[in-house]
C-alpha cells in the first residue's frame, strides 16, 4: 500500500500497564488515551480520489477513524475495568447490600431474625407432623390386625391358618 506519507512520525499510544499489569508511566513520544485523538488529528492528510495523500500527513481519514475507534474502546475498558473486576469477585454486590443494610434498612437484622425463627418453627412443625403421621399409620395398622385376630382367632397376622389350626 502506498499513501505518499510525509511529515513527522505519528506518536505512538502509551500503554499504561507493564506486562504484569502494574502501572507504567508514559515516555516521551507517547500520547495518553485522553488526548490521543486530538494529537493524531494533526497528522491527517488530504486524500486524492486514488487514496494517496496530497498534503503533508501520515494518516488518511480512514486510518485516523480506525485508530480513534480503537482508542475509544481501550479508554472505555481501562475506565470500566475496576467495576468489571468488582463484578467478577462479587465485591460490588457485597458493598451494595452492605450499604442498603447500613443506610436504608437499619431494622433488617431484627426482621431477618424473626423470619428465620418463623421458618424454624414451620419446619419443626412439619417434621413433627410427619413423625406423628407415621406413628398414627403404624398404630392404625396394628389395630386393624388386632381386629382381624379377634374376628378370626385361628389366623396368623398374614391371614393364613396357624400350624395348630391346620392339624384339626
């Protein structure tokens, strides 16, 4: 590709991080994200219909627009990354609910305790009802078997004749 570039070199974009993601200071000849588009706008040349620079400059308008888009995206990622990191480790949710608890709902602990006690009472009641239902079912079955034995004295629990009744 030939664009007939002329004039001074375009300053490179400053990477604010070292490879280990610690902060890094920009060096001379690098532009920061905040003013990169403004600085680079001075390097845009006028383009002929053939796509060749006709004035002094290093960037065509298409390249400048692509670089501006990239800088805008990177700037958004850098400014939003702390929030995204908080979402990832649930810090945001914990802080939000803590703030609601402290500043908006001071009686929340008391009401939560009441709800917890109520749930414990309901679950205990259900458990005891289940136990009593099982006991009632067993007693009912025993009573039915006892009535059958009174009605048919020579029969065993399963409704068959006992060994003593078979011989007679």
